[in-house]
C-alpha cells in the first residue's frame, strides 16, 4: 500500500512535523474544551511567541513552493497526496485498511477540533475527508489529478470521537476518474461523496519538478 514514499508527489514531512501536528490538534481540542481562563494558556501563548521568533530564521520568507530550477529562498513542497492530516492539524487523520484499483476502505475518527453542531462533525470537513481519501486512492494506484467536482450528500449526523468506516468505489474512463465514497457507522450510511478527478499519471502533474530536500 502506498504510504507517501513516492517523491514524484513532493517531499515527505519531517517526523518532527508529524509529531507536532498531532500535538497541536490535541492541544486545540483541550483549548476548545476549557470553560474558564487558565494560567497555562498564558504560558502557551508566551511560548508560542518565542517559538515563532526562533523559527523565523529557519524558514524561507517566500512561501511559494520551491521547484528544482528556483532559488532556495522559497519553501520546500511537502506532498499532499497521502495522509495530509498526519502532518497538518487542519486536516483529519485517517487510515486505509485496503487499497486496490477499483475499491478501497479504511477508518477515521474526528476529534473535537472538527466539531460543528454540538457533538457532531462540521459538514465541510466531511467533504475534506472525501477529497483526501479519494485522491489518496487515486495516487496510490498510479492515476491522479485535480479534483473537478465533488457532491456530498448528508444522510445522518456524524458523531465526533467515534471510529467510522469509509468505503470507496472507483471507476476510470478515458481522462476522468469517478470515485464514490461512503462514510458509515456500524453499517449505517452517514454521508456519501461523489468525486470527479482528472485522470493523469503522476509524471504528468509536473511532480518531478518539485525540489528535493537539501542535505543538512
């Protein structure tokens, strides 16, 4: 199963980045659960200010992604094809249990940071999940491309902090991939997403132009 090791999609995030993403997500959930001001939050804010100042000199001022022919003043592009949530706390984490050309399945649990209505997942994040897992599926089996359209249909409220199962059925015709993703709880359908993407081999997405990580 593809795990993001294909450098044609960009460089892998650092292990520190993955660990920090999980910590930021957990901390944000705790902050959202506080009922009264807490002195530790003041300490956190002071620490963050110091961390930002300390890291400012280690990151490029130009936020555009660096390509191989560009100068080193731009940032390294970290791939967004696989497991985005493992390195970016703004995205949900998920795991696949199975991937083949036509179908895939896996699991996801949404923590408090993705709450919309009380105790429920914000509907927009369900769309984000479907876009992530279907494109992950596409990239893993060697055909990927830009999302052309996505339709999400909500059937039942989606609970937080509950392990949910997703299933994907994928059809490839000419230059288009159509993926139908279903999110389920104990076999009951919570929502579905139909995602249409442009079908291209990875080398047609200009990924080999992405700059590699510099040696330390």
